[in-house]
């Protein structure tokens, strides 16, 4: 009986460069308030899709939109050195 084997190596070879760098992790961490606010907005919109939106749903969506805008504003106004790994130069 002959064994069937592949002629190629593994497609997903683990490599050290595949992991996020500390700078990329710091950027993700800095953007996390915006990500959380956008998830909350999406959750409010999905909840409103399941039924006829009422005043409470509209308020929840408006509140979530304001949170997204506030989080984006604070990220845009953050000093650049705060976003760099290791703090200020």
C-alpha cells in the first residue's frame, strides 16, 4: 500500500514576523474606545432591526452615535506622543 503525501510544505508556516509588533498593539489599544463605541452603536442598530423602533431605541441609537463621535474626537485630539510606544520621545 502506498501512502499519499503532499508535495508542498505547510501553507501557514508560523513565523516571528506574523505577530503584531508592540507599536501595532499600542495603536489598537489607543483605538479601543472608538472600537467599543462603534460596537455599541452596531448593537443598538441591530436591536432596532428586530422590531418596530420606538422612542427608547431611537434614544439608544442617538446616545451610541454621540459616544462614537466623542471617542473619535478624543482620539483625533490625542497628542501624537501618547500614541507612540514608550511614551514621549
